[in-house]
């Protein structure tokens, strides 16, 4: 069994203070994908770089206190790829891939467009440039799993207030159509939805810090594990963990009947 966890930490130092690494130590995970480190190498304590039993791999943003992604792996990968070859976004630390023979696992953090029109345009540029990369991954001959914060809710079922968010970043028609291409022509599978096709509130993975969004479960499902079909078919169990809060996101854990190799 292969247990994979993904979580947007909203700052690795903040998540650590809230008990993330203590929780992780009890999860029996094989691979952990993390996003939004908000740190650089000088900020990384030994526990952050290599929690007990794990190898750590990171792609930091050039800008301090911003973005950044990482992977924790029990087994040492054959090799690790930082970035997907687009300088604008590689400078922001949004992509890291670990290759284990016939399996690639990616931690990815798509831009948010909610802060300004300029950032929404950057998000659209990312989607345009990332789509051909997905095709390359799909054609690699390996099983591929992309885990992370995609900053897009795909369907109405994926957020509480879908009617009021149709003109907001994260639920724009263009963004949703792009996700439809990922799960259509690109040939990838939304693994959580494969196991829980009708789940609503229990599927949410992010809540605004405004108002009482978390208390009222006014959430969004924007964190995904997205796999090639053969790997997706091996998914046996998926859970969004809400017993503790390490971030404004919740960890998504999925177990696969698969070996990392």
C-alpha cells in the first residue's frame, strides 16, 4: 500500500507550531506533498528539511516568504526535478517532481488570481503553459500523480457558495473548463472524486479566514490528487482530515494499492 498526503501548509513554520510534524509522525505516509512553504533554505529547521524517516526535496521561491513546494519521501527517488521549464513560474517555486522508476509524484502549487487582475492574468498564463506539460507527463510512459493546491474548484459540488462565486477567481468558467480538460482530453483522473463522486461538505479542503467560514463549513475543494488512470484505479481510501488545523487548508490522504517503484 502506498499512502500519499498533500497539504498546503500556509507557511511551514506556522504549520510546525500548530503540530503538523507531530501529526505527520503518526500517519505512516510514504510520500507527503506540501505547498506554500513561505520559506527559503535558511529558514528551514532540521525537522523541516528531513522529518524522521523521510528524505526532503524542495523548490523554493526566489521571493522571501512566498510560495514554495516540497516532497517528503520514505524512499530516495531516482531523481528529482525542480520546476517545469517556465522561468516566470519556476522563480515562484511551484513545481517539484520525484521520479521512482515507473512512478512520478509531483507537488504543485497553482497561482491564485484573487489578489489582483494582474495575478489572475498570471494564473491564466500558468494554465496555458502547464497544459502542454501535463501532456508530456501523460505521454511519459510512467504512472503520474500530481498533488497540491490547484486553486480551482472544478464543479458546483466542490464549494458551498457556488452561485455567488461564478465571477471570482477559483471558480471562473475559463478555470473550470481548463480543469475539465485535465480530466478529459489530458487523460487524468480526479482520485478523490473517483472514490467519493457525490461528497460535498466533507470534501472541502480550504476555508477563508474571513467571517465564520470554517465554523460554518463554507469551504472549497481546491486541493487534489490527480493521477493517470491505472494509478487512479488502485486508489482504495481517501480522507480529508479535520481533526486538527495546521493551516487554512486540510490534509488530503489517499491510499493506493501500489508500490513506489
